[in-house]
C-alpha cells in the first residue's frame, strides 16, 4: 500500500514524524504537508497565488499552502505514484465534536475522500504520547484491510494522551458538541491599533455516553465516521413540500 500522509501542524511537527515512523513499517509512505502551522484552516484552497514545493533531507515535501492544498496537489499531479490512501495527523491536540468544522487535519482527510481515496484523520488529545497514536494508526489500518470504509466516509480518530498499554479499548462514536466559544480577546498593538484574538473553544456540552468526548474521558480511542455528503437527506422532502405550497 502507498499512503499519503499530511497534517495541519506543518511538515516539521512531532506528530507527523511519529506517524511516518509507525506507518512506514506496514506501507510505503509519502509526506506532503504545509510549510508552517495551518491549524484551523478547514477546507480552504489557495486560488489567488501560486503554491511552492520544497523537499527536505527526509524526503518530506512541504507546500506553501493549506492542508487541503497539500492533498489536492499530491493526488492531482504532484506525485509520480498515486497513493492508495490518505492519513492526516497526528494532530497536536483534539479534534472532537465541533472541532471538525475548523480542523485542517480533518479537512486533509476530507480532500482525500473527495478525490476518491479512503482517508483517516488522527489526533492526539494532548501533546505527550504521540507513540500511542502512532500505534493506534497501525491498528486501525490493519482493521480497514478487512473492513474497507464506505465511499462517502472518512474516519475521525481521537486518541487519549496516555501510554498505549493504558488504553481501555476502541469505541465507535458520534460527534458531541461544545458550548458557545469564549468571547474574543481584544487588545492593542504597539502602534495603538486594536487587535483581536479568537477566544478559546467552548466547554463540552453534548458529551454523554456514545460521544467522542465520553470515549476520551474514559481512556478509549474514539472512532467517528464522518460523511463527505453534507446533505440533510431527511429534510429534502419537507423542503420540497414548502416550495409546492
């Protein structure tokens, strides 16, 4: 198997290097990742300026764009060999609940799925035990060999920040959600001009049993299937009836 690995923390990130070290034991690996931290980039594409590629001594390709740019370029002509799958991560921090709307990690996996490849987004809920998440990635890959993902689905995987042997298993989950985000942080720059920082994410709200939040709190790996098709199919007929009144 030939696996494309990307992320949103940048080609220099510790999580990316750890994921490569683990996955290259079971597959051929190619890295195409942003040249700097692009956390929160979501599904953005760079359309108004050219993208540049550099390749470091490890053979990692860095792109002057977003995670979505990286995966898009890799699959549509940058690489000589087409990948069979996309892995995005290991993200430095959680991608739980509402986080997936903003996550560049999830977006990179989504782009792989949009372009026809199975894809996984992998995040460590913390900043210490990256090796645990690397081992989890290999575990999930082995399971997908027997049980391929549906064509419209990616897996969003979150791993507790604990030693691998302390994990309490793997669990299938749905997305929880958070309370409203904290207020914007206003300040003034050295020239006296107002500046603003986006406030912290809100605390957990919908976080009961069955959610990704609950799994992490109980030291379990959370695997949430996400659909690429955003259509609310159950509401299409109702909407049509409104239009026909």
